[in-house]
């Protein structure tokens, strides 16, 4: 049940309860089971979405991540090298061991190991990380939901997470909907996690679930580490409890007094609110606990129904809690969007950022337990507004009263969201991290920022802490899901934010990571404008310059007497100590044409800035600068015409190129195709080159330039260009028996001799065995001309040995491959012989597909196979392909000005409007699929000049409508959309 963003009235609640009572009172048992299954599945998919390889491609093009020049802090990927298909992580948490601050642990929602439980461990203060797969509570479950980590005062490490059994179309039996909350424990700071301390249930629901069973969600661990607390080392886990029968949400909490081995039964803290779990805000959610210096327990949560921060406290170690109340209300977060998929029967409204990524407000609470003057102060943050901002409030009287909310960041344009806050237990300093789009005018790219306060939140200083920006729309969850929260730890002046990072998703949509930044609030700022400069007239010397800092990392003053420089020659392996007054250095005795690498840092006592790096060639670069292909075109004679900008300098962009000799043309496999001689005077020119290919097809080419040395020095690769050359005809055929033509394809399309209709070979997407899961694998055929008032015919034999979950389809493009439209799709359900699990000659099926041509055009056709989760099948086999044009088989008497189809395209109603036609046969109007199969539809209404059809029940695609007259038939095309 989808609720709106307004407060639910009493009548809404009564109606919701009545609806569910009637539904389950009178539904048969089988329907009851189906509804229970669907309800728990929806809850689990909200909590732990699964990738959707098809949906994300509907979104606008992504922006590539860019490296940030001159970052202030070192970034570290918490994720070790990955080899699995699913390499996504999000929703991170991080903690520092107070017994050994070099030990850090972290975790995230991690899709590796089919969503196993993962913990990340560092013993060098976050510079490098080891990832441990802790397995699962039950092997078939997903056990990576909403993870959180913490240390107690004695150095015990804790990881809390949720687990549940995934429900899909193949699930049978009664035990669907099982779920629970679990903890794993390490007694040596996170270095080892023995099996006896893994997957200890905090609470678990097993067996047959009903609509009165509960689903536990959004759990987060907190530890009382105050030295004076009577409840020291007690563990607390609050979470959101959902009851499916009436869609109720409620905040509950459990605690442990024996280092996580046993847990109390959860007690309710917030009121139970029916009809809220599928609200846009998820109802009551995102609970979090912080403990005070004397063992006070402060619990906050997002009460989305009233757009407020809920609060309750306990003074007896979590046994009882005060009456819950709203301590702050906030403006609605983000933009409300419908995130329903093709499987949803009604809208799914969610708050979003970037127009598509789901995100929600949530509170973060911390308490100062240090010996500072602010000891006992409670601090609170949350995000709100259409373009979200990070708000801050505090209480100095145990949560009875709260300061007016204020925005902590200095720049309020664009989005700031997914914040986390931490307090340094050594001195009470505060830090808040968040994702921020202030540096992107289009409000799309995000970077990680930290705001730091030394005065209890009265004033704040912002710093960008990530060294790459990210497009969080670049995710495989229909672009909708990049997590729900971030994390941060703060200990002894060191801040460790953790966030979802999409820099590697640029190359692989299934590879998002979790990064941290190593922030020392007392470290000096790094140098600016660090440069290593070539001196052409002195080939054995380099000049190194920089600008000295005047501040520490968060704006604190830094005098010249407080620091010095350390300059490292990485090529020589030497270190040079330089005073703060020095901002220039000459490195001599170097080898001409050799590249030398340097880095420099600022040192102040025990604190060191991040290094700055640069390099240069002594006397100039040996390598040449890169050429640029400005254009590449083919023609009907198989010629390739290239326009190329040649370099003027060597790779250092300083030394002029005075011995240019030749240009090399290469394919994407790095094979040399042809060389073209060049003159020295050609350097810097734009020139044209022509190459003749022995066969038509698609080409991917790049160039390199070379000088006249022996052996020749060369440039790096130019840009790669892709194009077609060859005559574009109105017909062609391929029986795939004479090798593999120069088609354009992804993945592994090729010919195979293991199975064919006519010997010796056919085309297939999977020549090496079964196809991969979660791929969109396609092959583009050669372009074809279409003729006006003719039909394009596509004939072939094929065996679509494709799982019923997957689709083999034919697509067409009228804009040279920029966009593609589906013509028809297949899988094993379309032919009985494809369902028997064997591959033989009976599997070959003939297809003839007709595509009408209204104008002369050039079109592209392609075969594409789209696969989802589940077991992969054999593959798609295609043979004896024939493409040609033929005259339309029925007469078109240019009646388009008298007969009009509208709307076209249409998703439901199609109208046939006709004027001044007396001989139309209303009883003989026929609708056909692109296959030529008649679609049995009857007019919804007929008036004097209009016939209305309801086409909502037919699948999306291209259709033909034949209108009959006494002496002729007119064919017209329409498109059915979803």
C-alpha cells in the first residue's frame, strides 16, 4: 500500500486496518500464502535491492567520474581486489579500536559471495585493507543488510547486520519470509573472526511466516564506552519492526551485557503506527543510539509520517524509555518520484536526489563523553529540503530542550545528503561527513565533504575529502539505489569518513566501492602548485618549484617556524630535507630523456600533509605527444578516410618535435594495419589519409606517430574511432560458413562448428559454453538500405535455447545505433523443442520478419540477448541469414490524408478516424503483428467517422492495421507502448 507524504489521519489508519482484516478474513488459504509471500518479498527487495540489468539503460547518459586535482587528503579503497560479477558495495560503516588506533574495521552492503557477510580490516590506520567473507547464517540467505560496526573499550570488534531468505519465482514450500538480526564478534580488534563468534542471532524468525510475523530492518549497533558509566561495554541495537498485516512500523531496541553472546527480547520505544511501512518515507525508520558519560541511552529515529526526528531516552541502561516525542520537524527531503518497475501494478513513490536515486532523511546522534567542557552534550544532525542541506542541533540538558537547527556547510547550493557524525572521545571535537554536489553546476556529480567543529558545533569549517567525484546514478538497480547512508569514525584527531564511490563503475556498472579518507585535523595543508620543469637548454637538470602553506588542514594557522619540507626523488631513491623558507630546488646530474618522479610533503612535528606529485623529462621527453583522429569515414569502395591532427611536441608538451617520421594505423587488437610516411614539417598539421580494406565491415582504429630514431620513439595511442566502410545495399546474406565477418559486437559473439543448421557453422552468442548472467550481449549486422513503399524482410533459422527468464531479441535502429527499438523477442517458451534441455536439429526454427519502410533510409539490425539472475542456459544459435526488400503485398492508395490513426504510438486506445469515405468495410478491419499473426481485437466503439480499439492488452511492439474497401486494402502501421 503506497501512502502519500502527508500526515496519516485517524480515518486513514482505520481504513487500512479494515482493508487488511477483510482481505485475510475472506481470502482462501492459497491466496493468503501468495499475499504473504509477495508482501515479504517487497519488504526484502526494499531492504536489499537486486540488480536490474535492463532497467538502468533507460536513464540518461552517465557522466564520467573525474579525478580531483590537488586533493587535500589521501583516499583509500576499503574493498580488496574483486573478481566476481557483482562487485557492488554501499551503506558503509567504519570504526576505530580505542585500544589500538591503527586497527580499523568496516563493513557495507556487499553483493559479493551472493550477498554474504563481509568485514573489512586495516592495521595501518586505513592505508590498506583486507576483506573477510564471514559467510551466512543460512547458506541460501542474503546476509549483508544494513551493516554497522563498533568497538568496545576493551578492543572487542562487533559487526551487526540483517539476513533473510530471498523469495523469487522459483521459491516453493512454506518457509518464505524468514529474517533476523545477527552479530559477529572479534576479540583481537578485527584481525580474526572465528566461526563460534559468527552469525549470533540477536533475533531470528524461522519457519512459516504469516502476515502477523515481523520483518526486522534498519539496525545499528552502539556501545557504551564511557569509563564512568555503570553500563560500560553494554551493547545496544535499535531497529525498525514491520508488521505486514497492517503495514505497521515501530522502533524497538535490544541490548547485550555479555559482549554480544546473548540479547534481551526487544522492547518497544516508539508507538506502533499502522499503514506506514510502504510510505514514501518508510514510516518510522533509521533508529540510532548514543550513550552519555553516565550511561544515559539516547535513541533517535526518523518519523517520516510527520517529517520529524523522534526521540526517547533511558536512564536505567535501556530497561525503560521515556515517552517518545518529536524534537524537530523538517522540510520534505528531495524530490518525490515514482520508482515503480514493469512488475509493479501501482506507483512506488520515493524521495530522490539526482531525479532518480532514492534517498531519505535520517538522524545521526552522538554524545560528548570526553573530559571537555562540553561533556554530556548531545549532538544531532539530519538532512532536509528539496535540495537537501545538513542540519545540526544540540542539547545540553539531556535532550529536554534543543537548539534551533542550523545548516553546517558554508555552501548551500545543490544537494548535501547521506551525512554521518562522530565526536572525538579524546577532546569532544565534532565532524560531519556528507555527499555534496556544490562543485557541479548541474547538481549531478557528488564528492565527499567533511565539516569540522572545535567549539561544540557553533562554527564549522568544510573540506573536500574525496579525490574523485562520482555519478551515483551509475548503479545497476534501475539507477534507483546507491545505498541509504554513509559512515564515519573519529578518534584522537583522526577522521575516517566512509562513502559509496562510483569511480570504478565508469568501466563496470557492477563495481561500486566503499572509500575512506585519512584525515588528520592537525596536519599541515599540502603545498600548492608543485611543478617539475624541463630546462631544454640544460638536458641534465630539472627545476622544482612549489608554494608553501599558511594553514593546517582545517584552517588553523601555521607559522613558518612550525614546519619544513621533505622532497623525495623517487627515481633516485633519495630524500631531501628543506626549510620552510625554501620554495625552489634544482636537481642536477640527470640523464637526458629519462623521466624523473618527485613528491613533496609538509612536516609539522608528528603530523605530515598529503604528498604532492609531479614528474618531468630531463632535456625533454623521448616519447612523442599523441595524435588525434578528428574524423573517420568509410565509403562504398571499402576505403577508410581519416583526418588526423599530428602532434607538435613530444609527450612533455614542452620539447618541440623536430624529427617526425611516420604514422602507424592500428586496430583495437594492437595489430599494425598500415604505415604512412611523414615529413618533419608535418608536425602540428592536420592531414588526410586513406586506407583500402579488403572487406567491408566495422572498424575500431587508432594511430601512433614515430620519430626517425633507430629504434624509433613512438607516441601513446590516439583516440579510438569506430565506423563502417563498404557499400550499403538493400540486401545481403550470411550463412556463417566462410569465417566471421567484421561485425560490431559485445562479449563473445562468433561462429561455431559445434551446432549448425547447414554445415559447417552458424552464429552464436556463446561459442564457449553457456552464456553469462546479467548481461546485454549484442551483435550489429551490416547497414541495410530500405526502399520507399517496400517491406524489409529478415529471414533466418535459429534455436533460442534461452531460459524463460532471459530474452533473445531483434532490434532496429534508424539513427546509426544511437537508439534501438525492439522488433521481436524469443526464449524457450516460444517453441516446444527449445524446452527439452537437449540440442539437436529439431531445435532449428525458421523465422520471417517483415518490417515496413515508409521512406528511403539506412537502418541497422542487431541480434541481442539480455540475461537476468538465475541459471544460465545454452545460448542463441542463428544460421542462413537473408535480408532483402520486397514490394508491399497490399495496396496503399495514398489515403493517409483521409484515414488517420491516433494517438500513435499508443499505450491503450487507438482511434481510426476517416472522412469522406463511403466504401470502407467496417466488418473487415484486421490487426496483425510484425510476424503476420492476426490479433483478435474488436472495436470498443463506432461512430460516424471514428472507430475506437482498446489495445491495452496486447504486448508492446510494432503492428499493422489493414483497412478494407470494396476494391482495395490499405495497410497502416502503429506502435504499442507500455
